[in-house]
């Protein structure tokens, strides 16, 4: 098999997206620690941080951290409730602007996208294009983004995260292994905490060590996912930039005012989530295949359980049955802090969903 030597992929990710939009809307916030998420209620709030400005990150505040912890780290920070419609509108404008550059494009989330910029012809020209895109977004939308450019999607994605905020990292083919090698395995998309711990038990901490590991050893530990993981560690990722419209998943979650194990409270809350995601699903004209339930217990340990159906559907009763069944397997004697429900595996993007499973 011959590899196309001119494959050049660009990954763009907006910097502290929701917080940056808030700062743009209210210039008085510039330079200050800004946290978007749940109400901290003077340190007693129970939700989580959605994102934080880089000033807030400098004191340790991070996405998904309990909002009360963020408050204790920086009581003087500006805490704002999310304005999802505003962020969705700004995202739509930025994505349209990116599309206007004329390259095949794949939006992956509200604030990130891949572009196949192979026609740029060289990595030098690709770097200049990256600067041009950053300039256009700053000029037209008053926002900064980070860009990574590489010979594959995985390298581009890791590169965009390398120098945030405002970074531009170009990784030409001959420097891929030198670039990836020293980075921790967690930088590979799909490698989470569990896989990281497993890999550490094999003495593997860096991407370079993973790339150099025996596939047989990885296969014994990880099964089928091992080959994909090993390839990604070597920067090998043949997946194409696929034009995709619409979301990849629809989800809702609720943090309880007080941790609970009451079956009636859990059932009623799950029913609200079921109704909510179903409304969203049918509103978007989507049909799903996978239902995932998330439970966060007292103490913040979080578990998810998923079930996939052989056919796509948008049936409310199917969601309800699957959600109830999955929830039952997650209930123990531990009190529950948060319940979440997600639908995914929509008709148009099945191949991607399965590919991402490491
Ligand atoms: P990210 O791109 O992961 O984060 P970010 O843009 O805030 O910061 P950066 O890329 O500079 O590291 O996510 C994009 C948006 O998605 C983020 O602004 C808020 C939202 N989000 C959540 O609501 N919860 C989360 O746990 C994460 C990670 C993001
Ligand atoms: Mg971002």
C-alpha cells in the first residue's frame, strides 16, 4: 500500500471557548478569572465547571471540576451561568467561516473541526494557511483558537492541544515520532484514565513507549482495541476528514440538590431526562442506536453503562426501557450525586462512533 505523501490535516480548537465568548461580550472581564458552569452558591453549589478562562486555569480550575472546588480555589473569580444559544450561534458562524476556505471539513464538537488541507501542497504552506485562519477568526469574531497541522487526524489533534492558547503547531511527517514520543499516553484521543493505568502497569507512560511496545503484549491486555491504539501512538491514522452535519450525540444530565438513593427520585429524574433527550432527538430528526447512562456517586466516582441496538430508532419507549435497565445495573448502596443520559450512534455517523472505541 502506498501512502499519499501529500496528506495534510489541520485541526482547530477554540481556546476556553464559552469563557472567551463571555469575555468578548463583556470586555470588562478581560484578564480576569472567568468560570462558566453551575452556580457556586458561595462554595456550596453542586454542579461542575464547564470551562474556565486561562487566568482561572492558572490557579488550577479545570473543566468538569466540582464548582464548589473552583470556588474555594478562587472565590473572587467571575462565575457565569452558561448561555448555550449564544455559544451555538458563535460556533455556527465560526464553522461557516472555516468552511468558506473551501477544504473538506469535519466539525467534531461545538468548538473544533478538522480540515483536509492537502491541496496546500507543503507543510510550510499549510503553516501559513493556519496563521491566516487564526488571523481571520481573531479579526472577524474577536476570539483566539489553537491549530495543529500534521499528516493524520490524530497528529493534528494532538498538535492543536500542544501550545494553548493561540498556538500553531506544525508537525511534518519526518518529525512525527520525535513530537509524539515524549508526550504522555493520555494525549491520544480515546485513551482515558483506565487505559492509562493499565498501560502504566506494563511500564508504558509515554506515546513513544507505547509505539515501541510489542503488539502481542498489548493485544493480551486490551484485546481488539490494541492494534488501533498502537497505530495511533505511531501517528498512523488513515481515517478521512468526513463532512458530517448534525450532532454526534444528544445528552442531558442533572445534579441532585442532595445525594440520593431514593428509587422514586431516581426514577422521576430519569424520566425527565428520557423525555428531554427524546424531544431533542426528534427535534433534530435523528435516530439513535446507543443509549448510555451515567451515574456519579457520592465522592465523585463516575460510571457509565451503554447498550446498543441492532437497528436505529427514535422510539421513546425504547429509550425509557434501556435507560431504566442500565440505571438498575448502576444502583448500589452508594448515594447518587448525578444522573446523565446520552443517545448516540446516529444514522449518519456510525462508522465514526465505532472507530473511536479503543
Ligand atoms: P474544550 O475545547 O475541551 O475546552 P475549551 O475550549 O473551554 O478550552 P481549551 O480548548 O482552550 O482547552 O471544550 C469546548 C467547550 O465545551 C468548552 O468551552 C465548554 C464545553 N465543555 C463542557 O461543557 N464540559 C466539559 O467537561 C468540557 C471539557 C467542555
Ligand atoms: Mg476548545
